[in-house]
């Protein structure tokens, strides 16, 4: 591989790593917002499996949520040379970014009244 190609591949992998890291952090924020909204009874969990985990305990909910997404990220990262895995990581990061933006808008609406 020519040096320029190695640099380009390294930059692409670094970009994908940033997306994967963002996905993990955004998932954590999504979980924290969700637990907070559930705790003050201003929202309901729509996902039946996650609702069951929350009904067990908020800690079980967070553990299940983090484990599921981190497991998915690990699988996708292990296949990071496959374009579909790259697209899935990027898409999931955007999706969770949208979820966190929705949580922030919902919180702002609650605070404003």
C-alpha cells in the first residue's frame, strides 16, 4: 500500500472511531434522559423489552441499553472494513444524535411549561 493510501485509510478509520465513540456517548445520554423522564412520569417507554427492563429497575434498564448498543458497536467495529458496517455505524450515530436532540427539545418544552 502506498503511503498516501495508508494515511487515507487511517483517517477514514479515525473518523469511523469518532462516530462509534459518539454513538456510545449519545446512547448513554439517551438512556439518562429516558430514565429521568420515566422517573418524573412525563414519558412512557415505548419499547416493550426496555419497559420490562425498566420495570425491573432503572439500573437494569441502563445495563440492558448500554449492553445492547455496545455489543452492536463491537460487532460493527469488528467488521469496519465492510461498507455496510461503516454505514450502519454512521447511521446509528446520526439516529442517536437525533434522539438526544429530541430529548433536549422535550426537556426545554417541559421547562418552559
